[in-house]
C-alpha cells in the first residue's frame, strides 16, 4: 500500500505547506492566497511527475526501491549481492517495472497557477 500512496502523500504535503504559508485570511472559508512562498521543486501530479522552478537549483533526493517497488533499498547494507546487471539484488522477479516520472521546469509565475489547483 505504501508504494501506491507515495506520490499522493508527497502532493498532499506540498498542498499543506502551500496553505500554511500562503493562506491570506485565516479562520475563513475563502481561498484567497498571498504570494509569500513558492516551492523550488515538488510533485506535479499523482502519476509521479515532478516540477522544478525555472532558474533554481533543486535539492533532489532519490530513494531506490526493491524490484517490487515496495521496500527501500539500502545500497550500503552488508552482504547485499547485486545481480548480473549490477543494479538490482539477485533475488526477486527476473523483470521489474521501473517507476518512470517526468521532470518539468516551470516559470514561477505559472507555478502559482498550478499550485493553486
């Protein structure tokens, strides 16, 4: 279940930060926003796409997962045997699906429109 929710949870965290830093009128139901914070990078959609604000240097972190896409893979673990392709451990399925995402560079002015959805 965690593998299915990872991209959705990242998007929820970004939305929570956006509300926390940019909500204009607290204790009201309106959606008025101020322009106090714009993220440098973050999840763009629930399908795994990410954005980077144009002219910024992102601090991207990546986590490798097992061939099933469920458990984090620790490449520094003792006794980890890599497979013939020197990437995936030798146990598990012979074929694995790789989560493919897309990185989109977005100008800050357009990012305000996207993060307001």
